[in-house]
């Protein structure tokens, strides 16, 4: 009885943890990400491939980077002092399609506004309308711990406004790509403003600079089509 009970409890816990992980991912089934940036157009090029369309629904370009967020001294916040700071924040720059994969029921961030999850907002002591400073660390081609690497890192600062705060129980509020159950610190933004801040936006050639640059990203979010039932599987209501 003890062994049977332990097995049942173990299976129940594993099932619960698995379901919690799937709930946190929303409709995202696959993520391709890396330290280097690639053309944003790559997502559109892949989406039109017949083999992609057979199995997948959506492929959304994104930027996923680690950041530090600090409450601007002039911010109003209801709790916490001016200058409250949070490190280890996951900053997601998403298109409307990418946001729809996480939670289409919530309005997507726009312009220079950030959508924070509840844990991050509480740690900073900010409310909707407050100003925050986002310090984004850019990946370097040369590792920081090598002789030629930049010891102080390569950072970009962005002054943004808190546009919305997600409740703790919402999908985006718990969204995370790491295989653990710790509630993450999430900040979501529209992709285009993030690209502008990081110098990754598209740039047309000009007289001063004849080089044409394409918009770049470092992640692709993919959703699969619902699995089709096997032709040999019995239909609902069929007696076996």
C-alpha cells in the first residue's frame, strides 16, 4: 500500500509540474535562440516553405536578452524607494504574432512601454505610468573573461514607461524558457523599439552611409499545428 501510494503521488506531482510548465509556455512549442543576431526576414522566409506549413502554424521573430531594470527616481510607485533595482530580468521584444503565442487575451505592449509581470513590478515598487531604466547587456563576439574581452560588458540604457502589469496567475506573467518552477522576472516590449534601442533596426542606404542594414533578431518562436488523429485510431463513441 505504501509503495502504491508513493507511486501514485509521484506520478501526480510529475503530471502537475509538467502541466504547470506547459501552461507557462502558452502556445510556444519550439524556441530557437542564440547569442548571435540573424536577419528578421529569416522568419518570413521559413514560414513560406511547404515543409514548415505542413507541420507548423506560426513563426515569430523575437529578441530575448538579459537585462537590469531600475525604477527611475522620479517614478511614483506605491511601494519601494526610488531607485529600486532588479537584476536577472528576461526582456522579450515581440511582434504581435509573438505576443499572440504567449497570451492573445492580454493587450500587446506598444511604443516605448513595457509590460511587467507582477513579481518584477513588486520588486521595483512601480505602477502603471511609472518610468524605469532598462540596462540591456548585448552579447559580445569576444568572451568577457578572455584577454581581449570587454571587462565591463557592452550595455545599452533605455528609458521606458510601465504600460501594464500582468497578474501573477497569467500566462505571460509566468512565461519562462528555463526548466524550473521559479517565478521569473519578465519584461515585455514591442520588437521594433527594442531593435531601435540596440541598433538592430532596418536601415536604408543614404549618401552618408551607403550600406543597407536589415532588421535583426536572436530568437524565433514557433507553434505547431494540432496533431492530426491517426487514420487507424477509432472514432469517438466507437465500441472497441
